[in-house]
C-alpha cells in the first residue's frame, strides 16, 4: 500500500495491530488516551517506531500531546504521509 492510500481507518487498524502484536493489548476508543489502556511512554515510542517502519517516514514525537489518543497518532501519521 503506497503512502497516499492510507486512510484514517487503515492507520487506526495498524496502530491497533501494533499494540495487539507487541503488547497483547486492545487499545481504548480512538478518542481516549492510549495510556488509559496501561501502556507507558516507552510503549508509545514502540507504536511510533512500528508506524515509521510501516510508512517509511519519520513521525515527530514532539508533535504528539503528552497523553495521545489513537486519533492523535492518525493525525500525526497523515501529516507525515502528506509530505512524502
């Protein structure tokens, strides 16, 4: 799948897949902070690294809020993908 074909739903599914395969966890609703599921800051970095590997781009962590939601990750990914 090329970068331009990643929909918000596809990115969300990828984030959930990374969390499930890496941590064995189902993430909360897309609008709830990911840390509410019990994941810590290092886990969030693992999610970012998984997304970067999938998309072949850098996702600037400093653009995420302190307690990001799945939707925050989707917005960050779409912003980065639009620059490819």
